[in-house]
C-alpha cells in the first residue's frame, strides 16, 4: 500500500537517516492517514514520489498516470517516423504543511496539482479549450466534496507542427493544468480524489461512482 513516509524538510526513502529530522505534527499525520483512505478509479496508476523539500516544512507527493489504449493517436518516435505509442495523461499531487501557517495560503495546508495530456490536435484552435479544462477542475472539486479557498492556476496548451525535412511528423497538442488551493477542511482524501477525477476527465473517461477502488501503490510492493 502507499507508504507516505515523510519527514521535516524532506521526503526521503524509508530507512534513510535524518540526524536533524523534525517529528511530523499530528495534523500532518492525520492528513497522511486521509490520503491512504482516498478512493481513486482503477485506471489511475499512482505512486509516491519525492516531495519538494524547500516549499514547506512537511510535504508528500504522489504521481499518477492513465494509459489510453483506445486513443488511437500516432506520436513521432525518436527516428522521426510515426509510432503507435499510447499517449498518457500524467499528473502530480502535492500536499504541503507548515504548522506556523503561510500568509499567502491563509492556512497551514496547501494543495498543488498538475495534470498533463496529449489531446486531439484539432482542438488546438478551440478558443474555449482552456476554460473547459478549468471547468473540469471545478467539477472534480465539487464531485469529490473537497472544500477549498484561494484557488489559482493556469491552463497551458502547446501545439506543435513540423516542417522541412521532418514535415511528415504528425501535429501534436499538449495541454497542462496547474492549480493550487487551500483546503477548507481536514479531509485530505477528498482533495486527492478531486485530482484523480480531473485526470480522468482530461483522459475522456466516462464518469463513474465514487469509491470504486482504494488508493494503492503503483510500484511493486517491497
């Protein structure tokens, strides 16, 4: 299962020595417990990764990916020719905690998320694409019941077309959603669920009832 082992100012692998380690406060330990109990869809493969060490005294980070075998897209491979590489939706969820609080957060916790995906290049000219992607985040937060405040973020699209000697490469469109917010309650699991629902929306998966699968580590059990 997801270990979620963290320490003050770091998130090193289990068993690492921390001569100046700061014990995690009860509020952060409770938040980790909430993340372990979060429910995500089985299509979302997740694993704990190294968390940022300088943004807040305590942090935990989770990476996710969704393979889309039915996407049907063709991406350029290293040789420049087309390949049938399956595009993925990838993302990262970070929960930050500062027991003393931070003025910009107006609280002692902050959620930071990122979701990136390859989309149909024909959508690149859609003037509403960014708004639609942000609306997906709205719906994900509402659907998971994640109370929040001070939400901010960006939606970036990168369209690529090839010319000259590589004119044969297909066009691509990458969309990236980055956002952060201050949790409005102690239910950390609902915020992780919102992030995973956003990933599913970007992947084009049909909505499914909440609670279909308990959070599990994507990597092999050690």
